């Protein structure tokens, strides 16, 4: 499984393909789920995390989260 992210990065001609790991897939999928409006419970279930704190660290600054803050302001 570890070789697959590197192969994808090479195919896409991304810089430093050796830096891509399965962790990248977990982080990206959690962020995409957040961007699609998934709540923390759904994200935790998707990633298999028990802790909201851990799951939250896998989500990059999501577009949905930024919109929510902007609406609050």
C-alpha cells in the first residue's frame, strides 16, 4: 500500500513523490468529507478515529469550515 501513493504522485508529476504516503489519502479524504459538509461524527467513522481531537487534526482547513466562520462574522 505504501508504494501506491508514490506511484500516483509520480504519475501526476508532483514534486517530491517520495514524500507521499497512505497518510496523505487519509488526510485528503477527511478534508474532502469536511468540505462536502460531513460533521465530525461522520469524519470519525470514515477514518476509524475514536477521538474528535485526532479526527480534527486530519482535516486541513476545510472550505466548509471557513464558510461557517465567515457566516458567523
